[in-house]
């Protein structure tokens, strides 16, 4: 039987080291969640020891998603005796429960989902079994698949995708593979661009080389800017091609492998950066496009800048999920986490909010 607390008792717990809040007739001890709250601990501490029901539902302040209410249940310690509205927390229809002790620690290593309970209640994917065969053999409706794949689950070890380990190793990508592989390639494109500019300039000596590198740097800078646009387009219209997703299991499997698995398991360390083969396949048409519309040295300089920005994008993305970041990057980190835990239909910019502002998809 759950313990009941009065508002006066809740009000005694209002410090950073002992923080309780009341929401919809229940009492929650959110002390351990303060540093991991995507909006920052100050927002919670402002309502420490108080009833936060209204502010959590205020669309002008900080309207919370179904997933947020579901995560809150992991910190429930009892009910509120003198609640003005003694309503239960969100029902399953209002807030599908994430199941298990879901929380995000300071280094973004959350507690594990209760895998058995999750599968028993939702009948979606069993995290103890290889996921690709389950996705291939399942008969999900589109609506059920899209709802479930966007409810985050967590486990300490990487989930298995393939039934055989000799295939599984090709699905795992440590973050450091990205700069090790693509860094030299970006440098090679930069060097080739500079040499090509040098060949097109008349004269010799340091002045020609200076101009060649100046033109290459200009192309490189354009490539960095262009990457932020490509990042937004891919994330919004390819990775989140939800409304246009065909109604068949093969389409769901492709969606799942491309990006759905990241929303389903957002803290899986081995699947937070893009496998090299997938990035090569996605970037190859862009390389052809660059050489089709730009002079060759400009195209190579642009590719160098775009590849460099991709390295930053993927390693920064990993850091947002698993690393404490300095203050000037915390806001973008919070923004990206809200894409996962508040509204996956907005906030498509990972390295910048710029294109979300331009295209009115700002969270």
C-alpha cells in the first residue's frame, strides 16, 4: 500500500539534496533526476516542495509530453493527501509507461528497462532477443510501430540486432571510429582542393600557395555551412519519414535500422554514431552532386568541410547522450534530448537550431 503525504510534509523537501514535488495527486522524489532534467535543475528546484501539476501542463511555460509523465512514475514515492485534484497520474492511454527504472544519470547512463515487463505489456520487441528477426517477422500496424519505436527504452549493454555474432560485429560502431576513419579522408580532400586551385593559378611561390589555400578555406567554410543544412534535411525528411512510411514490414525494418533504433534505444553507446558503410552510401550521391554543380577544386574543398562537420556532428551527438558538456553546449544538448523525450516531430537540428528556426520546426 502506498504512503500518503500532506503538502506540508512535501514542503519540507525543497533542497538540491532532498527534492520532492507533487503532480496529479502523487508525490515524487526527484533528487536523483535534477542534474539530468533536459530543462536544467533550476526549473525543478523552483517548484521543489510544491505541487507542480499546473506548471507541467502549461503550454506557455513547459508543456510536457506523454513520455515525460511516464518517466516521472519511476520516482513516485506515494500519494498526496490534500491534493486539490486527487487524480491519478497519466493513464496508459495518456502516457504509455516506459517500464523499468528509467532515468538519465549525470553521464547519461540510465537504469535498465524491465525488459520482460516491457515486452509482456507492449508486445513490441523483446530486448533479450535479436531485433532484426523480430522486426522482419512481426506484423505491426504502422501506428503501433511508430508509437512504440518512439518510446525510449534503456539497457546497459548494446542490444543485439543479428542472430549470429559474426554478423553482429558489423552493426556496432564505437564513436572514435568516426574521426579515425573520416578525418584523414577530409584532410585528403582539402589537400587535393588546394593543389587543384594552385594548378589553376598562374605564377609560383608562396603567393600562389597562399591564394590556393585561401580559396580552399572559403570552399571548406561553405562545406561546413552546407552540412548543417544537409543534416537538417536528412534528419527531418529521411530519418523521420514517418507520415510517408509505406505500410509494410520491410519499410518498418528499414526505418528501424536507419533511425528508429536510436529513438527506441537512445543511450545505446554502440549505435549513436553512423556505421561507416551507411554514411558512405548516404554521402556518395552528395559527392556526385557537388562535382556536378561546382568546379572540381571548389567541390573537393566543400566536401572536406562537410566531412569535417560530419565528424563534429557524430562525435558531438555521442557526447550529448553520454558526456557532461561545458556550459556553452548545454543548451544544444537539452534541445536534442527534448527531441527524444518530449517531441520527436520537432527539433531536427543536432549541431544547430538555425534551420529549425528557418523552417519553423523549433522545439
